[in-house]
């Protein structure tokens, strides 16, 4: 399962509203090769669920993950920070053995 913090829920809701997207658009989380640690996180809005996608809902936020990415993201919490040490979404990923300083990439 992928969980969502309260701050991340607020930001996802605001971003969806700012973009004029309906609730039919889910948050798509995925993993791609790249970044200083080897794998990087990606977030988008998507209104399509593919046959092999895993779909979760936490705090009213629907999250869709492709099966390959889910192997890396299982048990992850999506969080958001607007503090002085960095602004943006953060992944609290228990599967990551190493993360980069900016939190945008990881390795397992």
C-alpha cells in the first residue's frame, strides 16, 4: 500500500484544483531509472488506470502505481514539506537502502 500524509493530501488537492482537474484524476506515482542514486521518483495526475496498475486510496487521495514501480514503492508514505530545508513532495520509502541528499532519488 502507498499512504499519504495530511500535508501531502492538502497539496495534492490544491494542485488538482489549480489545474482544473476533476476527482477522476488519480495521483500516479512511479519509479524511473536516473538520479544520483540510480532510481528517481515521479508524480503525475492520470485519469487512466491500466490493467496491471495497483490502486490505493488513503485520506481520500487515490494513488495509482504500475506493477514494476510498486515493487520499489510498497509501504511508502508520500509526504509534503514547505519548510526552509526544502519544498516539495517526499517519499518515506522503507525499501530504499540509500537516498540522495535532495530526496529525489534512491537505490535498493
